[in-house]
C-alpha cells in the first residue's frame, strides 16, 4: 500500500469508530510528504473499529454484483475492475467511501467493456492491460484519475493487439512480454511513456518469438524462461538493459526443454522446478552468495 493511501485509509477507519481523531494526530494532514510521514508515525497502535466490514458501494445493484477484481493502488486511491451492468467491465477507483467510488474511465463504449486485467503498481502508477475495441489488448496506465488513465503504447497496431503478459516490477520499471506482430512474443520494458516502452531483446529471430515466462526480479537480475532454437525452454537472466540477457547453463542439453517453473527466492538461493530429461521434474536452485563466498 502506498504511503499516502495507508494514511488515508487509517484516518477513515479511525474516524469511523465513533470518535474524532485527535487533532494532534492529523495536524498538517494533506499538506505533502511531511504530513504523510507525521500521520503514519501515529498509526502503529491503531486497530480495526470492531470486526464488522462495511460495503463501500453497491456498484451493480441486485444479485449479480459487480465482481471487483485486480485491486491495486495508485497514489492515494484504490483502482480495480468492476462491471456496473451498464459499461461492462471497466477500471474503477475508490477513496474508501461510497461517494468516492466511481467509474475511472469507460475505455470501451457499450456493455462489452474493456476487461482490464493484470493491474501492477510501479510507484504511484498502476499499469494494466485492456481492449478499447479498436487497438486490441494493449498496455495502459493510470494514476487514479480519469485524465491520467491512458494507453501507454500501441505496440501492435491494429485490432489484434500485442496482448501484454507477465507484468513484473524490476528496478522501478515495468517488464513484460508482448507480441508486436514482427518479433513474436518477446521481453519488453516500460517507464510509462510511449518512447520509453521498448523491446529489450529478440531472443528468437522471426515472428514466432521466444515467449518468455515466469519473470521475477532478484537482486540486480531479472530471471525467466525462454524458448529458443537449439536450446528449447531454459532459464535466462537479464540485467534490465538493452540486450543485457545471459542464458543460464542448460539443464536439459540440446533442443530438449527443461521447462523451468516459477522462480522463487528463499534464503540465499533462487529455486525453481525443472526437468533435466534424466531424473524427471525436480527442484533446482541457483546459489547467491556475497562476493568471495561462491563455491564455499
């Protein structure tokens, strides 16, 4: 939860207990970063106002419900997707109160909706994937306001769209996979601007692509699997820069694939499941150690 949102929610919950929040605890609230830090300093001992949750808003009156999904936060508001029965599934925002819960933007007119998914926070921005009915599924972003909700880049022009997947935060930027219609599905990076959204690496030349999967950042490296000619699907690592990829040693030699699963860091090691073609699918680990400690 962002620092501003944490304070805002805490104030709403405390005030809802039936007594006013002491003036000294909210003095200066709403006047910037210093005020946020001051407010947060007093929240450590705060507790829920009882154990009864309250519905924020009946977005879609009646039994169907709006089915909120993808709850995330941008700056000082919550963002999510919901279907109000009129606009289809679209992005919404909420301040935590009924009157502050509203349709963020109707990206696709009509009841079909743009179906926003994969909400991923990077700083005060939330990235997501949506279909406006014209450009197909592309990368969008929002700061929690209608004017700040816009498509980042039309990566694959036309109605098909690049269909971004595997949205992952690494080194303060968004990393993801997309198909631009020329290179196939490959690794991309975005800083939230059109010019700063670019193809990082074309692992498999041609329109098929290497289809990177399982992106996860660990330390100064991004880890994932990719499927390339002669190697099959094997683990790779990337430093986040242009053409900064390095293949890990093959687990299943030759064109066979070890098909590594999700990478998870635990303790000093990065774990994943893979099949070397001999012992079947087993647990593997890439050791991480301080300088001078590798091999000990």
